[in-house]
């Protein structure tokens, strides 16, 4: 393992891109999706939109957790897109026991499931809870913090697409500044979402001193899988925050999901790191920091920042400063790498 | 075994004998002593094989119980008042998912104004959430109902609330026959779930259900309650065989033979009502009472039968439906659709106001003389009401009502 990545000793990039080529890796290092033995927690046929980052992230995360637990896995789901699009009954995509209770209680329900298996002497059965950014950062925040504080034996995965997409793209506390949503329209003197102080869930999770916290991206699936696998090798409360672009909510092309996720990372806006017991242990380094404008421009939710001849330089600069602050805070730049 | 105990402690001991596997605790007066008691029994090892989880809210308490029950564990929690309302969404969810959780309610008023004392506003607010609601008349019955509740819940896969009057029962020290572990084991079989999260047989629980099946799911929930109407008396009979006590069941008729005036009530107030019935019978009034033990399912037939022949019914209620009157009254009237009997409501004991035999007697005598209004508020301070109405008529910025009434009372005017 290198110090800069959870998975790769050597990085292979396809020519002209930063895409890691699966076929260039050793058999053992290839993603489980490339294997005939893939765990297949969520089967095809679900109702996610084309290019859905959450469907991709959840599939890789849960398959990895299944592999790590040899299939002895139960998933608890908060209300949200993932819950709705995977269970259009009488069909269900879930090949593992799956329970949905409410929007704001997935961490507590998962804690109850884990307690039941513990009391029955079945600690070999592991529990993953999951929700979107609304279910995690807003309405489920109290239950999540309680689960962290008790150090319940649950891995909670947040699929962050930066708004309430299931109800029609309303702002959540994870929505970035200036982003247009149905409740932060791009009108007036300060169009889009407010420039607040932000609610950084991974850092809040770290403040609970839980065994493991990580951020991950659908642009780096090997890294995501490795982090889930690592989390499943530990006991106690664990948290993984996965950035998952949403073509519908972001106003982006459905084939741009991976690219946007990658640009979020490479601009510094979404740092990839791991932390154990409250301290950062690893960060995924950036070779060349790209300008935030490159990441924002393809998304219609930021279109008001790029009006012809009237680019909103002030807002762009503020967002650039956020990215630069992350670069500094998490020491994201590779040795000899270039900043903006 | 006969013991001199606080009601909460007796309930805690009994719950422990029911061998719950996951117990979730969050403090709220007047329920707190119950979960404290269970917690102490877990910590000391008396109750083994139980996960006692201190959660961060009532919403989490029931949510943890939901997860535990869905994974096949016998789950228990207790709450009251604001706590029950804070978990309201999960209350409906547990019933909709058909999870046989047992929950004690230490009945308490709902704010504002904030009030820690007893009435039935809390469990009434969730009366139609799909849970069975059993009301205990005494601490002995509270103890017994918990044992019956686990069996009832698990046979039907339906959650059960055992409603126990806060302070009046939860904090009263009295002689209680607490069962032994052997007795409870003989009565309560191990929990065999009808649905369970199991990796060897995976399925999804909690999927979206549309108009094509939602009514049927709801109907089956209703049908479970109708089944409970038969099962509750059956379980009470088996309980009597094992424990030798007649307890539980649908309704508790008291001196109803040839009664012209019939009193209907829930919970501990039935003790006072029975004393009043005795005294009024003594002085020649044909009066009797019916304690409703099973409020959900509501025993329409049993009540209609018990009330048959009465000239008037008085429902004494520890809750209020503002703009309507009594909540229990509406249900009692439903049971009398085929009998033309006038039904009066007496709203009593809100926010812990003592319900005295003297006041009840006066109200019942008014009724016997056909002078009781349809909705009567027992011991209402009319002077305070008139003063407050007049004060707020005189000035627009009249300020907060509750505080103004208290200030007037404090000044001794």
C-alpha cells in the first residue's frame, strides 16, 4: 500500500486521462464487478435514473461489504432515492436481507439489528446502514450521532448527492454554496444556495472518535471498495461518505457522472481521506489541482455563475478558496504537484 | 410472590421475567423508574442475554426496538407524554411493519403548558396507530398485563402498549404479587418471529406500497385487532389458570346488575369510581361501572352488551378532544348505535388534577337527576376562566394565558 491510496501500490492511468484502467491491474486488484464471483448485493432492473451516482456507489459499496463478510450482511436503508428505486415491489434489487423503516432513523434501526444479532450470538452477521445526504446530514443526524457515540457495530454509508433528489431537488445542509435547487432558486442578488459555514459530516463523524471514517468517490471505485472492505474488518461505529453526482439534480449529462465526481476530487472540493479514532491517517493526493470552474461549468445548477459576459467571479473565487483551503487542510497535493 | 414495591419497580421486575433481548431506554417522567429498573437488572446480571441500550431520544428508542424486533429479538421500551409524540412516526412504522414490540406508557399530559402529571392525552394521541392499547386499573394489573402483552403481541405480530397511569400507579408503593421466573416461563413461550432479517433467507422489508395494495395491508392490520378481541379474553383465561388471578380481558364490569346509570372509564380512576358506585348503591342508586381494559381493539360488542338496559352512560375521561369533548365517549357511542342511551362526558383529572370521590359523586347525582350537561368539566375553576377571558378582551397584548392564570392564582385574588 502506498501512503496516498487505500488500494494501489502503483497507479495506472489510461493515456491522456486520469482514468485508472481495470485491465491494467493484477487480477487480485481488479474491482469485484469485473469478477465472475461478484457478490451482487443489488441486481440490475432497479429504477435509478441513467447515470445515477448513488446506484453505482451503493452497488460497489455493498458488493464489497458482502465480499468482506462472506455474504453475512444485513442492510438498513433510510427513506430516499436508493430505497425507492431498489424496491418497486413486487420486485426488489436486494439480494441481502434489507430493512427500510423511516427517513430519519436508519442508524438507530441498524443499531437495533446489530444488538439483536449480538444477543443471539450471531456476531458474524454484520450490519450496514445507508442513506442520502438529507437522511444523514439533516433528518437522521441525531440518530447518527447517537449511533457514533455508543460505538454501535454498524457501518453507515452516506451517498451524498448534495440535495434532496427524491423529492425533487431541494436544498439540504450538504448542498454547496451557489448551487441552484428547487428551494434555492438562481434569482436575485445572491442566486442559488447561501454561502454558509457548511456541515462537514466526515469531520463531525471524526469528532466522535469512532474507529473509522472515510470519504470516497464513484470516480475511484477501487478506493471505495478498499475502504468498505477495511471498514468491514473493524468493529464499532464506522462512517463512509461517498460523493455521488446526480444528473437530474445537478443538471449534468448522464455520461458525465464519473468525470464530475473526479473533478470534485481533483479540484480539492471533495477531499478523499481516511481517519481512525479521530485522526486523519491517509489522504488521496492530487497531482494537478484543476480550477473549480472546470468542475462547476458542466452543471446546470451552477449555470448562473457562467452567464455570457457576466461570469460571477466573486462566487467562483469564494468556491475556489474553499477548494484551496481543503488542499491546505488535508495536505492534498502530491510532491511536485501543481495547485491553482 | 407478594412484595411491597413501587409500581415501576414491579413492572421492571416483571418485564425482566419476560426475558426481553433488547431494551431501549430514554428518560422521561414518569416512566423513568421502569427503564432504570430493567437497566439495573441487566447490569447486575439478573436479566442475562439482554442488550440494554441507552439511546439519544425516544425516536431512537423505538427505532432501535424496530431494528431488533425485525432481526428476531424480543424488544421492549417504555415512554410517556412528549416522548411518545416524539416517536410518533416510529409508532406507526412498528405497527405497519407488524413488529411485536411491547412498550409501557406511563400516562402523562402533553404540553404546552408543560406538565409532568397524569392524564391520558399521550396514548390517546396515538390511539389509531395500529398498536393494541391495554389500560391497567391497578399496579397488580399493570404487572399482569405486561406478561400477557408479550404473548398477545407475538401471537399476532402486532405491537402492544401497556398504559399505566403516571405517578398514580408508576410511583405508588403497594402490595403487589410479582410472578416468579418459572411462572412467567410457563405462560410465555420463546419469541418465534413471522419475519426475520436472515442472510440465509434474504428478503426485503419496508418496500414502497402503492394504491394497489395499501388498503389491503391496512385492512389486515385492522383484522389483527379484531382477532385480538378474541385473543385478549383467551389469554386472560390462560393467565388465570397459571397465575390464579382474573386480570386483563376486554372490560371489567362492576355492580352492573340492574344499573340505570353506568360509568365507563380507562385506567386507575376505576378504583375511585368503584368506591363511589359502592357508596351510591348503599344509598339506593342503581349505578354500576365498566372499566375498559382493551381500548384498542375497542370492545364494541362487549361494551354494548354490558351497557344494555342502562338509562344513561357517563364516560369519565382523562383526555380532551378540543372542539369535540371526549375521545373515549365517541367510541362508547359507537358501541351504542343500536341502543338509544344518552352518553355524557365528564372530563376529569387533566394534567394530574385529583379526581375526588366527592366531585364524581356530585357529577353522577346530577346525571341521575338528568341535569348533567353533555360535556362536563369536573372541578373547573369558572372564576379563573372568566377572569382570563375578560382580561384578554380588554387588551390585545394580553400575553401568555397559562402564566397569567398562574399569576392570578399565586396572588390569591
